[in-house]
């Protein structure tokens, strides 16, 4: 697709990249949240404003903090944000990062600063949260089938500032969902109805939500248009099409992406979208197959009557922002993008050695309530050794240590196969743990500490699960 085509296909919906306004400029200032004695990872004696905690750039090993502690490497975060933004620009696609990964308004503010179109959310609760942050473009990548929520959606849209209005896009995959939206917005003002975009979700056999087959998708799209709702396009989740990165897996994902374009073409051909030359939206893109998505989805649609319709591609990757040491690293699409730059794992959970009860075993003070464990157990990365005065040394590699199990608040670390010359671990040492699947890490934390190369905490980011 030419640069002219890319530009034309990212403006007709007002998709200029950066969302109108900023979460940093609305409502309560980001740094004014309060943390205190109840906040895991912090050792505060009284409620304290976030900005005050980090004003003097305290060390993560100093008295302000305690173990376990979730840290985010500032340089890795910035690298990941920049890399994603550059891939989207080069591919001519828009990005609405899925904020379910971190549910952090500070992280989302960074994503906006790197050109995010808006925020993707998974459910109405997350929708209300990000609107409260100040987001003005929100993609609910799911069905809304509760009449209370469709009424609340209307109230939310109507209550937004006319000079800075809220726009919400969401999925449908059933006639019931269409009826609920149609009922909720039946007598809404035209400008309110225009701010709610509906996308027909296309799924895969044996997958999760979404219509099955182009005919069902087209029938539902006709229902959306017939109900007076604003049909904007088609969407889906390509991760349901494959679970690995073999050539067959990647071929299935590519075929699924082409099926989304096929359905979008049917919408155009039947006059449901694109009649005035406006683009049709096609949305996909988790963090596992982004290379396939940006290769297959962009480019105008040619329909049988000779028309060419622009396509706005909106990707929704979220886990990229912190990457990981497990699932994301294995799936890593960045290495498959020509000239691509690998992402960097940014998240580490630091846990203290509580006990070395028997040869070959140490027990750490972190567990299921602190670490992601749904896909893989954590991995031991490094150790900060404690001296006789309780002072921690800089981290050194911990090769050969293996996490063998988790309890609620304990982790079992096998140390019977450490690299030659590695001193034994003892109580008080602090181990850095890498995780697999960041989307099940952040819900276990109220605060994460963003650290620089000198272990100084430059920012605290909060979560809103």
C-alpha cells in the first residue's frame, strides 16, 4: 500500500493517531493518588501522595520499599512503547492498546504519548475506568449483553463534553446484542448515536465469541444497519486461530485475517458501509501474531462493482508494553517482522529468601498472590546478596536456579544445579523473578515501581482492577 493510501485510510474516522486530549490533562492529576501502609511493596507509615514518594528518586532497596516488590524497567518500557509505535506507523495501522494488561492510567498515558488512538478494554467495568482516567476513544473488544450496561453506555456518551466527546466502539455477535443497543439508543440524539460504533465480531470454529462464517456476519451487519446503529466494520481475535508459531500456525492466522477482509468486503459490496467513500474498519491484533496482522490487513478493498474502499486497520496489542520472560518471549512476533526489533521484558518481581531449610532448596517470600503462574512458573533471573549489615549488593546472574512450585505466599526455588562458582543463597538475599503472561501479573499489585539503571524509583504506577 502506498504512503498516500495509508494516509487516506487513517483519517476518515478521525483516526489521526493521538487520541483527542490526554488522560494526563483530565480529572485528578496522575501523581496525586495516595498510597500508604496498606500498599504492598511500600513501607510507608502514613498515607502519602505518589509524587512525594518518588520526589527524591529513592532506591528500590531503601527504606521506602519492602519485599515482595514489582518493578518495571524504565528503559525497557520506553523501548517497547517506541518499537510498537514505529511498527504501527510503518504499517499504516492505528493502535488502541488493550489496557487490561496493566489497568494503569500512568502506563496508558505513556501509550497515548506514543500515538495511541485510544484504549481497548474487555468489559464495561474497564470501560468506565478508562473514561474516568480521561480516555475519549474506547474500544470495548467484547459483546455488551446486559441492558443495564447499554443504558449506562448511553448515559456515559451523552454526559461527555460536546467539545471533547466520548466515542465508544464495541462488538456484536448476536441479534440480542443488536436489540439491546437499538433499544438503549432508540431516541438518542443523532450526534450521540454517531459516537457509538458497532463492529461485527468474526470468530473461528472451536474458538470463543464471534459470528461463524461470512453469511452469519453479513446477516448481523444488516440487522445493525437496519436498527439505525452506526456500523463501522468487522473485528476479531486472531489468537483463537492458532496457539504456536509453526508455519501451519502462521498460515491459519493469515487465513483468518484474510477472512476478516472478506467480510469487510461483503459489507461494502452490499452497501452497508463505505458508500460515501469512508473507510471500513478492520480490527485485530493481540501481541502474539502482530507480524501477520500488519502484513495481511492493511490495504484498500476492491469490490466487484469496481469501487475501491479504504480500510482503517486498528490493532489492539497490550502485553507488548512489558513483554515477559515466558509466553510473550516464545511467541515474539517482533523477530518475524522484517527489520523488527525484539521487545524487552520490563517486569520483575523481587522476593526475599526466607529460609534455606534443606540442601538444594530455598524458599522465597512471594507466591500466587504476587506472581503470574497461569501459563508458566516464574523464572529466577538474578540475586542481590545481603551482607552482615543487611545491605544488598547489586544484582548478579542466578543461572541454574529453578522455580518448582508456588503456595499463596511462598515460592520453592531449587538451587541444586547452580552454575559453577555460584555462592549458596541464604536468608535475606533477594531474588529477581521474571514472569510469563503479564496480563495475569498486574491484578496482583496496587503499585509498581518504575526503576532506572541505578535502581532509583523514578515513578510509581498504580493499577485499577
